[in-house]
């Protein structure tokens, strides 16, 4: 089972320290385990930030190489390893060059205008309907996330979808927990306002606005309409599958077998 590094109650910081010590002394297996403890969370945040699997894979590798090559600079007396790691990771995300999708979708107005112009598809097969509903929902909701600016998007992803402990978030972003909560509240408000006004998944009075629309989807609303609005919207995003990266082992192998890193760590088996 993968430990959630965003959960203060269950994550073992001590294990990170043990692995770092062993890795810096050339233990290949420890370095591989250390990377593996964080890789899927780095990847999943990257995937939601970019809306592109290939870009997320490339960004994940870039971040992990940056982390590993600077591992000797980590000072445990100044804070937890995961704080150091995700501070580097999130700064990397925020400072990326503008991604292709960000150039196309510059606002909620532009996004929903494109949705409105998409064709309505009539599907009769029940299995195809269910698959289409799920594909449409994930694609549309991922697109709505891209309408937020980068800081809001990252705040919403880790605060609402991954439910990061606010103390950990404040340490990573070097702000107070209250400041983080305020930023999360603003991101929620911007996203949820548009979802309520335009999205048929949360308000049955709205027409379906997902790409590849079909009549069935317009009648679908959230599973439990008795939930408070914020929790209702958050559940829709949390229900998205946690992506188990197919190329995870390949990326780890690529990093572990990198000639520069082997020279840096003098890795052994």
C-alpha cells in the first residue's frame, strides 16, 4: 500500500530519513524505494496540473532527477524531507513554461464556449453510454481545472482532491495554515461557481456541457444531492481514478541507471 505523503497522521517521515542515509552511502535499493514513495503523488499532481499524460511523465522525471541530484543538500534539522521535496516539486510546476492546453483555454468563458459548440452524440448501447459518461465527466472536469490560474489549480488539487494536511501545506508553501485555507477557499469559490452555473453534473437545471455529449448524461446528477455544495463538488473530483503510472518502473530505472547519478552516489546493489 502506498503511503500518502500529504497525510500527517499516517506517513512515516523517519523512513525517508533512513532511506536517504542509505542512498547517500550508495545503496541502490534504498534510493529506488525513496523515489517510489513519492513518485506516484508527484505524477498524479502533474497529470492534473497539465491535463496531458505524456507531459506529466516528462515533468515527473525532471522533478525526481532534480530531487535526487540535490539529495545531499537536504538538511533534516531544517524540516521534513517531504516538505523539502514537495516545495521543490510545486515550485517546478508553477514555473514551467506555458503548456499547450493553457494557451487554448484561458478562461471559463472560453472553455464553456468550446463545450457548447461540441456535437451531441446519440448512443444506444448501455455499456457505451456508461463509458461515455465517465470519459466525458473526467475530460470536462479536468478541463475546468485548467481554467484556474496555476496557483489556484495547484492549491485546489492538493487541498481538495488530495486533502493535504493544512499544516503540511503551509510548510511547503511557506505560508500560515490560515493563509493556505484562504487560498483554497478562493479556488473553490471560483471553480464551484462555474460548476453550479454551467455543469449538468451538479445542477440538473444546466444542460450537459461535456465533450461528446449524449442525452443520458444530461439527466445524471451527483450521487448524493443532500451533500453540502462544496463537498458535492469535491467528491466529483476525488472520484477520479488515482492514476497508476504504467511507465513508473521505467522512469525509476532510468533515474537509477543514469550515469551521472551513479557517479554521484556510487550506487551498488
